[in-house]
């Protein structure tokens, strides 16, 4: 309405000097805009939310959404409209947000200022479009129903998921490494839509491969005490309770049907733990060690029904979640789902968040009636009356008068411009002046080259030949092979570089197959020297070597461990007939020798596996346990094979030859020599034995009996003078009483 007055004023004041208008009068549009906003503000603009109403936020509707009751649309294309609106909203936000977050994260201490506004505007547009013409009829049925529970004012001030995305994820978006397989788009879709409802999750699911990248990201942000902390992680990331244990997080995010808090439904069996990999194990509550049954199975997932409460601390019980009978027993409180993964937050349904409850909780000593009166005086989420409503009755007359006055002023302005500025316009825009200005602005007349232009041989050279379709396809495959190698190595590195397997018989981790295939592809295509592929291939082969060495050592150790029960026994076979001679017969000795030979084969394989593992940087714990077992097996063997033993070159007792090498004596001269039983080759008589580092140790201390008094009470009256070992007896150990003779 004020526009005609403003532009008429400009025309009368300028009088042909149109070029000076922006310089002199550019402040007036801003002033007029502010005035119009004060007079004619939208009467439906909401005040900031400042109060609660019982168990709900004080809004015009109970759920703080546009309507409390919604009805499904009966149109045939209702589901298609719902899906199309979701895709459009996601594409609009996801095409801008990650790039903006990464760009601002490169600036120290600067965050994307429009993140929360854009985040809430996406949901506001989606909720508005799902409503049919602004009514309580909505498209999409149960799939899109959760998206209608939205309040933009609450989102910009109190929604915890908006805070988590913009104050945690956005500033650290550069730490999300999702590879080149499209996982980043799936992760963004899951965080924005897939976790908003069960039906929505079926449209925007997250598979276990992409979930691994998301959970690696959560581990960086949410681990309370990381071994290698990263600077710049916002404090908000710790408050939103991200599941930072990778395997547990992958199971939460990728399991179908989607359930962000499976621990709320305990296993319906007493003393039965469910692990992350889906296995279940009985727990003996009288033995604390049995609670670690889920350690080799990626940790606890659900508690037994007689210990139904899972605590929040992920390291509270031997590095895992605790299972308690009541929530009061949990030191840090009961475990709750992260606000970034939960299906339903309280503020989406009009209920206050914990921070709002704490903010508006009554902390005075008023009685109930006084507190009610004080609470009733709080500002509510009502609409602000505008000045337009106050003068609604006179508005028609005011509009008519302003319109007529503006039209008259425009006519007078045009009349003045037509007669006063006609000569100025004619001189500038018409006649010879126009032709002369065109001539002077002609680039051919203004920029005329002089002299001979220098020649550029590179520009005159022929263009390189175009690449064929086959060559382009080969380049694409090379690029894809390099990208696959980088992704496979990143996934393997996230798993670690030691202790890659936990128990014997464990299948090879999936990262190993991907990495082995990627390395083979790069080598077959001859791409080892491209970019940094050489270093990656070298590291990958080292990682695969450590994995194979650990798996071999664990399997061989587990196969040889039962030999502890019978190695120390002098008789390991039974006579075929009762009361018949056996061990003194030739057949008995042959049978006994076969048993000893099989046991010694296990010792040889274990020693060979230990030597192989020593060439790789495997877990020190696994290597130590294998060496300890080898020492005990050798010490408990009553008779070492004569053809496998030689004297220590440095005179420190007996040593064992490497696997495959045997010692023999030349019958004619009695001289000793060695031979290779696998290659059927023999050494020369009188040659030195193999180097000392290749020989195995023989320790007889482990074969001594265990002190009976120590085994009973963990004490011995003889102390260090006792000839027997003071250790806990193991399978195959002999136990002897401690006898001390007086010097007399």
C-alpha cells in the first residue's frame, strides 16, 4: 500500500537523474519494510514457548502439531505422494547440508549458522505438504503419520535431534568416512527419515555394510575415554548417548525390524544372556567369570529376565554393560537409546524434554495453590494479535484512500517526467549521440592489435587422439579397483592391527576377504605403483599375514591343549584283553609309540606355528599362551625322541631340532649327522647343528609335581625349601606331599 507513495516520491525527486537513485534512496525500502512488518505482522506468528501445562508443553494442541487428530487420505495415489514428498525433502536438504557442514568445519571454531533453521524447515515443509490443502487429512497412511508430529518453533529451540545433528554431526561431518559405495547418502537418509518410524525404516533402511561406517563415526564422537582423542569434538556428542561400541551399534542400526532399544525387552529365561551376534549363553550367578560369556561374541545385547535392567555405562562390568535387577543399582542410570536413533522423542508428541522439566521445575517454597497461580501467569504458546486486527473495521476505508492517493501521485509523476526530461532522454538515448556511443563501445574499434602476434606452437599442435571406448572402460575399472583397495584397507584398519581373532575356530573376518580380493585385483591390473597403492598393498599384506598367523597359532594351540591330560602318563593304551600282557609286548610298544608320535606331532606343529608367528607382529597375549603351552608339553613328555634332540652348542643342556630335521648316527664310525625327513637329503658327517636361534628349548621345571599342601591351602610350611612346585594344579599334573628331612 505504501509502494505508490514511495516510488512517486523517487520520481519527483530524481527528475531524470535515475542513475543516482540507488545511492541516495536505498535506505527507504528497508525502513518501509520494517514499518509494514510492525503494522501488518502475521497474526499467527507464535511466541517463544515459555511454559508447561502439566505433563505437556503449553501449546494450542496437545501434541503441539497442527492437529491432534488426523485422518488418512483415501486417494489411490496417497502412498505414491507420501514417498515422492519424502524423496524431494531429503534430496533438497541432503544435497546442501553435508557440503555446507564440511566447508564450515574447515574453519576453526565456525559452524554452519543456518544448519538448525534448514533442518527444521525441511521437516516443516514435509509436514505441510503431507497435509491435504492444510486440513487434517494426510497422505501416506501409517508410513507418513510420524512425520506430522512436528512443531517448527519447538524444533528450532528444544528438539534434541536437531541439536544433535547441528551441534554434533555437522561440525564433525569431515570425520564421517563412508567410502565410495553410496553409503553416505544412505546414512543421511537413515538419520533424517529411516529412524523416525518402523514403516519409514523399511523405506530408508541401513544395511550392515553402511552401518559399519556410521558406527565407526559414532565411536569417534561418543567414546568417553578414547585411547587417541581427537580435538574439536563438541560436548553435545557426549550428551546424546551415541552407541560407540561398533559391533553393538551395527546390530542396533541394521537389524530388521528396526529397534533402537532391544535391551528394554529382556531374554524371557532366567540367567540367559543374549550377545550382539545373536547367540545366547547361560550364566552361573555364583561365578562372576561366567558373565563374560559374551566377550567373544561382540558384547552383551539383552539381559536375562531376572536381571532385566541394562545400565548406561558401557564399561561398567568388565568392559561391558551391567545387568541389574533394578535401575537404582546402576551407578550411571539405566541405559537409554540415543536421541539420534530413537523412534519417538517426547518433544515430538508435545511432552517436555528432561531439560525443559528441569528448567521449569518449581524450586520455591510456595504451596500448591500459590504455585498454580504463579504457573498460570507464565506466557503460553498463544498467537500475538497484530495491529491489523485492531483496526480491522476501518481497514477497507483506509485501503481505498491510500490507493486513490497513490494513483494520483503516480499520474502527476509521469506527467512531470514526460515534459521535463524529454530533452535529456532524447540526447542520451536517441540520434547521433546513441550512434557515437555504440561506435566507441565496439571492441573491434577499441582493441585493435598492432604488429605481428606471437605464435604458440603448443596451440598449433594437433590434438591428442580420442580414447576408445575400451580404453575408457579400462580406466574406469582401474579407478574402481584403486577405490575398492582404499575402502577395504580403511575397513581393515578400523578393525585393528593385533588380536584380530579371539578364539580358535573363529571364521575369518569379512574385512579379510574384501582386502585380499582388492589386493589381488590391483596386482592383476598392474596398479601397484599408482598413487599410494604400493604402501597400501604392503600394509594390507602385512595385516593379512598377522591375521593368518594368529588364526593358525590359535587353532594349533587349541588342538594341542588336550595333550596336557595324558602327556605325563607312562601308559596311554589299554590291553585288548583283560589280564593279558600288553605293554611289554611288541604290539603294545608299537601302539604306545604311535600315541606318543601323534602327541609329538602336535608339539612340532605348535613349535612351527610359534616360529612363524614370531615373524609377524601378532598379539603378545596369544604368543605368550602358545609358548607357555609348548613349554609345559615338552616338560611333561617322559621320553623325548632321541632323533630330535641335540646338545646345545653353548653347553646349556639339550635342544630340539627344527621341524623336519632329524639326527642319526653313522653305524660304521659312530659319528652323528642330520637329515631332512621331508626332502630326503642328509648333511655331512661332523657338520655343526643348525643355528641356536632355530633350536627349541627343553624346560623340565614344568614337569615337577605340584605341592599337595599348596594345592589344599595355597600355603606351604617349607617355603622355598619345598622341592615341588607351588602352583594351582592343572590337568595332567602329579601331586606330591612335601617331606622335609632334618639335618640330624
